[in-house]
């Protein structure tokens, strides 16, 4: 007996039990016995076995999965160290010379007199003085270096220092300064490190103060946050220590000097020609429009493009935290909020301006962005004789935009039942335009959605147009198509009042 209570194969004429993994099919009596395989040979090695759903963990994975896994590995292994804008070369050498020349130049120049001159005039006045300072310092520069030094010095005294170079570049749409040693820019939807330098944190802080002081605002340790704008309308946000741990941070959203129209957006591939036609009719027929999208998706650009369809005879009021809309209409009055003073008094909010705007006999009210209780006042304006009013908000889909509007009203001090808020939204908003910045940097109109009304407690919508993702090209460009849902627009009757019903129906079908 074995230890487990079974007889061993040696007694009783019983054959020995075959070892696990060496069982063989039965053979005929006269057939020669084949050579016995190695134990366990009919079982594949564990490392080469592929279980269902685990193809990505083996060496036999498809080529597409291999490529995806390699990209994930590359992303994981990429260095997390922050890049520095400080570089070497021609620009770096010019900045080093500037640091030596600037103090001596200021000793010879009257700042008040210099402030009255333009950049070109100041450069002419500086040229002989710079030559004297270079001779004193025993520095010899060629013609190219002299012109570069003049430009840097003039930008430092009259402009925004190193930022002037980026502001003059039409390809740059965003500038993000993360302290004195790091500056990123956005070109064609992609972020890249910019080769500009700030002397130190004090230098950067002075430029930030120069920006916000020009629009009557301030930034310091007591007020470390500020929204401002540049002369060309570019939006600026500044945040300084102690809130920003890497030093003063400046974010500039630049706007194209040439106004972008809906036709241009269709040409860029941001929408289809039929979508452009439908949106033109929406703007001309005084639809109440909400433009929804994420940060940097192009909401303000879309709002500017839609405003081109406003009748020149209408009185338009725009309300923003920092004025950035650039309407082309002759009867346009921009309004801007005001922050509180040092004593915490004197603040004028967006809601205050919306209430006041209703007393200014506007035909349309355009709100740069709704974030809170002003949403209720904007809905009231849309529903009380100010057809064609427009606004933007942050949301990832049209349905989410409606939910955010409900939440913004409910979070305010207005005590209104949720059903009444939903009904107010359904009665006021007629069209939601969803814009999105895709991962390849392109900006697309992904949805055009109508708000139809209420069905019980739910706001009912119908989609007129939709962007559908199809594939991605070898160079990373997203390929998709704009599809019309083929539905009869609910707002067709309103378009008919302006004579656009047939063109609107044709665009949507």
C-alpha cells in the first residue's frame, strides 16, 4: 500500500499508472509502438500561451496593438523634467549684452521724454547712444547684432520685453509663461517651448504689472489674480506668488488680426458648408444661441463669426469680464466688469451689468461667458424681447450644457423649482453649438443641436448636424465627416419670418 492507501503498480498484476502528461492514444496490437514523447510535450509552454482577451500581453499581438503599446511605453519613459526656455546662441548673446547696456542707457535717457516717442522714433534716438555705450564697454557688434540689440532695448522700455517677439508672430495663438525660465506657445493647436528669456522673477513681475496697469487693474500679493487685455484685444490672465509656486505666470490668448468668418471656418475644415449656411441663418434670424465647448476650443472665435450676421441696424451690447469680443457692427457697445478695490468695495459683476443692460434698450445681448447666477438673467433677457442673444459656457456636450445651465441657476440665491428652471431654459434657448479641440490640434464644430421643448421634466433636443470620427492619418490628422441628420428643423418657422425657410430646410436635409 502506498502512503495514500493505493496499491503500487508492482503487485496484483496491475500496470503502473502513467505519469501526468504522458497519456497516449490506444495502439493496435500489431503496430509498432512509436517513440515515447517527452513528458508534458503536448502542453504548450506557459510563457507562450495566449488566453482570450490577453493578446496584448504576448509576442503575437497585432501590429496596431504593438504600435499602441510602444507609444504608451515611450510616453511613460519620457522625461518629466520641465523644459527651460533659456537657450544659447544668437538670442542668448544679445540678451547678455542687453543686461550690460541697459543700465548705462537709462542714465543717458529721460524716461518721460522716451515714453512720448513711438518705437521707430525711439530706435532712431537710441542708435547713437547705444554706440557710445558699446564703445565704453569695448564691445564690437556687427550690423545684425546692432539691430537686434536696438529692438530688444526698445521692447524692454516701451513694450512687454521678450513677449513682444511672440505677440508679433501671427502663427502663435497662445502664450503661456510659467515663471521666468519657461515659456510655451501654441502653434497650429500644438504646444512647443519658446526660446525667449526673462532676466529674473522681478523682470517678469514688472511686465505683468505693466499689462494689468494698462487696463486699470492691479496684481500684487494682496490681489494675486488678475484678468486683463492687450491693446489688440488679446485676453490675459496673470497669477503671481504665493499662489503660483514657480513664479509669475502669464497666460495670453491671442486673436487673429483678421476677423474669422463662418465661410473661412468651413474652408479650414472646422465645419461643413451646409453647417456654415445653417449657422449664418441662425445668426441672421435672431436665434437664441448657446456656444458650448472646452477651454481653447474656439468658443469666442465662433461667437465673433456668428456676430457678423447681425443686422447693422441692431443695437448690440456685449458683457465680459475682460473685453475680448471684436464685433464689426456700427451700433455696438462693449461693457466690462470691475473688480473690488483694496477695501473690498466697488465690484461690478456680470450679473449687475446684465441687469443694467436690460434698461439700455438693446436688441441683442451677447455674454462672453456665463459662470453663475447671471445665467438666470440671461435666460430672462432671451425670453423677454431680446431675440438673437448669444452666450458661451464650458461643457463637453449639448446635453451637458443644458445641465450646467440648470446647475448655475440652482447654485445662485434664486429660489426657483428645478422644473421651472428647465422650462425657462427650454423656452429661451433655441440652438446649441458644440465646438471642440481635437487631439491633433484642429478645432471642429462637433454638434449643432436644437432645443425643442419639455417632455415631462426633461428638456427635449434634436440634433441637426454631427461630426463623426472615422480614422486617423499617418501624420496624426483626424479624419471624419460632417453629417446632417436629415431632420426638419423645429426653428424653421422662425427662419421663415426672415425669408430663410427654404435655404434653412435645404441645408439641414
